[in-house]
C-alpha cells in the first residue's frame, strides 16, 4: 500500500492577505493555497516545516493524517480566551497539550501509531473538525474528554496484571478520569467524526457517557441588554480592538458578556478509574453482541418459517432452474444457493434425512453434469467418486 500523508490548515477568524498566501505557497511545491485554507499531501518525502509554526503565523486550525496511523488536530486561539485551569485535567504528556505561545494559545492533540493506530484509509479533512474550535470557546469540553479517552487506550483494558514491571502495580489503570462534560450521550456531527476518524472505541464512549449529564438549555439574553452592563472603559476597549481588526475581539466579547448570565453548577459525579471505564466498555460490547445474536436468531426463525410454508415449491424451483436453464456456472451457483437454504430449513426442522434423500435423487437425475455435482461434493452433500 502506498504511503500517504496530508497536512491541512484553515483560517477561521480572518482571511489571509495576498502576501500571506504567497508566503505559504513558498513552503512546499506540493501545496495548494487559498484565502482561508492550505493543503499539502505527499506519497513520498515530507513537509519540511513545523506545522505548529505555520499554524501560529497564519491559521487557526490544523489537521494531519498519515495512513500508517498518525493523526493530529491543533487549534490556535487568541490569548486569554481559554482558561488553562479548565483544560489541564484533560492533558496527557506529549499527546494532549495546551500552551501559551506569544499572543496565542494552542491546543494540540497528537496521536501516533503507538497510541493504538493502524494502517488506515480514513477519509477525513479539517472541515469535519473545525466547528470544535468554536465549541471549545463556548465552554464545551467534550472534545477534550474524548481525546483523553483516546489517549487512555494506550493502557489497554487497565488490567492490573498487564503492563507491569516486576511486582509494580499498573498505577495508570487506577488513574481517575477528568471531569465528565455534559452531552456525551448525544454527540454533534463533528464529535462523531472525531470518534470515527480517531478510532475511539464507541463502547468506551458509551461507558463514559453514563456519567454525563444532559446539556442544559443555553441561557441567552439580548446582547444589547448585556452590553449595557459593561463599564464604559470596557466598551471603549472592545470597540478599539474591533476597529483595529483584532480577530479575537468577537469571542472575547461574547465570553465577557457570558459572565452576566446565570451560571449552571452541575453536581459532580464520582470520578471513575481507567480500569473501571474499560471494564464497563467490555460489558457493553458483550451486551451488544448478545443483542445482535438474538436479533439474528429471531430473523433466522422468521425466514425458516416462511420458507417452510413454501418448501415444496422451493424444491420444484431448483429442478425447473436446472431443467430449463443453461448448463453454465451461474445457473449451478443459483441452484446450489437455493439448496443451501433448504439445508438450513432441514436443520431447523430436524429433517436432515429427508433433505439428503431428495438431494440424492437430484444427484442421480443430473449425474451427467460433473460441474454441478462437484459443487455439491464441496459442500459435503455427496461422497467423493470411488468413496
């Protein structure tokens, strides 16, 4: 399989100037650049610049995919819009990081093949995830929690007997989850794409969601009313930043106005260990397997009962097909498929001997068709010649 990797950046708060587009275009001979987006892909070689530095200088979002399993999602925010203390519980060394760099804050979700990836053919682009940046600015931490779940898959199922050195216990399995955000039971399309592309176990997500409260209705008020509550100095500051083209003024103003709204304080659930989450995910997976098996069993029963009502007709149709049809492989395959269903009916009704007797009659009738009988021998319906 060919090696493939793709880097994609997107500007959200503003468009790139013609000069900036020209500068980005010089970064690679493979790059495609527009006023709000840049994409570069390789089937050999690599991008020779630091993607994070490109993000910091020109863009607001970045996504990287390599088909050997590496995935990376980064967002740039104007400084001060996110509280590092709110994000810190979800951070995992070298995998989920949040840092202030100059005038910006950067969230970096970096997952390599060692984090559970595999050779993949995922079709995904930054458009699937860019909405998550706005969600974070609105205080939605579901992306962070899901990324933490992904990072925890490197610990396997949290079994205390695995991943240990000598007699040391697997302490990582006893680590407790960060705050569980509301709304994990109903994921947005962007979060569903994140779960799918980053290959997070859906049963692990379901297990985590059991402790997730529903998202409350967004408390809103007219911006005009809220702005009237701002001190004159703050109004002047926001207007000045707006006139100067500060891309972060809109999110900053909405965040400030949000402080005037009633704040919800959900009751904190007990924080579960990694091992508890994986064990619960295993239980949910087994329950789903049992549900699917029972659904398949009920479907099979219904199909067999329907076939039993027309069994005689089904046998006649096999003979009609072989008598009237051409002596070709497709006809023989169709007849054999019908007989497979009749064999299943015989097992369902415990009439295997009757099935075999009727099949032997057909074998005698069409003894001059070795290709047909060979198909039946491969299914074990007839003995091998000379046996």
